[in-house]
C-alpha cells in the first residue's frame, strides 16, 4: 500500500470499537497512513441480537448503511449473544469491506453469568445488564463484560482488535482467492 492516507469508517462512535479498528489497521498495515472515523449508523437488528445470524446481519448492515459516505474501508462490528446448552454466550462479528471485497472475523465466545443471562433473556441489552450486575455506568464504552469478567486481562478493545485482524486476512493476502 502507498503512503496516501486511506479513510476507514467504523459503523459506531463507541470508542472501544473505533480504537480496536485503529489498532488493527495500524498493526496489519504499518506502512500505510489511515484516517479512522466512527460514524453513527443503524444495525437494523434488535438492540441485543440473540443469534449468530442476527449478529452477523447487524455487522453487515452497519457496513451497508455507511457506504453512502466516502471511505476506502468500511467496518461493521456487532456484538451479540447466543444460547447453547442452556448457557448464554457473548461474541461479536466484524465485517470489513473495501470497493472490491469483504473480509469477515468473529471474536471468541465467552460465557455470561446466570444473573446477566436472566437480564439479557428478559430483554435487557448486555451493556445495561453488565452495568446493573457490576454496579457500573456505561461499561460497554469501556472494558465491557469481557473486561469485567476477565478482570482486565482482555478488554473490549483487545477483544474487537483480534476479530478485526481476522477480518483483514483477505486484504493482507491479496493474491489468494477468498470468494
């Protein structure tokens, strides 16, 4: 990549998501100059997606809903939950698009405590459920459930950064077909 500055638009103004994308792009393409901007866009899914498919759709919709803006890359991140074996797990999809192609990445899953599970299943968004359970405010713009539950070993920025790098694999390996 050349030295011209490329614009990366992130479908969220949440600082943890914007910072994760910034870290991932600078780590993956250290010679490239980037301007990273968060834009408020709708995911067109429920406030708390509860399936893999709905969460994926939310990330993809964020990308599509940004395309009217002028960017070189568009990044959609959507956090969701899924139930498996009567447990509730949190995760996120990251989708990166440029003018030609898409890249997809997904975070690891982590199990939510029973009390948070009950709140989420009753319709409370995970970020609000975290705040209620941990007696905090706006944790989703800070360390989030993953940071709180891992005692800071993995915060939301680190969590999303890795999935963003996974979504950048096709852009790192342009001579390999990922279609």
